[in-house]
């Protein structure tokens, strides 16, 4: 999760697309140049260890656009394919 947040901060579209599960991956990512990322806080995790095949990460990411503060709170679902963890989608239920 932290690597994907960092990729959003530096607008690394290639990394984000590579770390997205192919069944859920968008064709491209549009970055807003007015967005200033302020921080990431991981709230909770479930599974996601080396021996697991799935994992969840609940996080809050804060950012500003044109001086106005926003936050994204999400419970992300990941699947491990081979040795790589891939982001699938946001879950409706809470951790």
C-alpha cells in the first residue's frame, strides 16, 4: 500500500498499472497536477503475510487541491500472484 501511495505522489503511472490486478486495472491513470499529497496512515491490515494469498489494508490518505483539504479512506483488497501483491479494488465492508 505504501508503495502505491508513493507512486501516486510521484505520478508513476507505470508502477501503479503494474501493481494493479489485470482484471481490475484501468487503461490509464489521469493525475491532477493541482493535487498535493499530504500523507498516508495505515489504520489496519488483515492477512497479507508472506504465506497468505490475499490481504486487506485500511488506510487514510490526505491531500489538498487548490488549498482545500480532502481525504480518502479505503479498505483495499489485494491478491498475491506469484511473489507480487496486486491491488484489486476497494471493499465495501470495514476491517
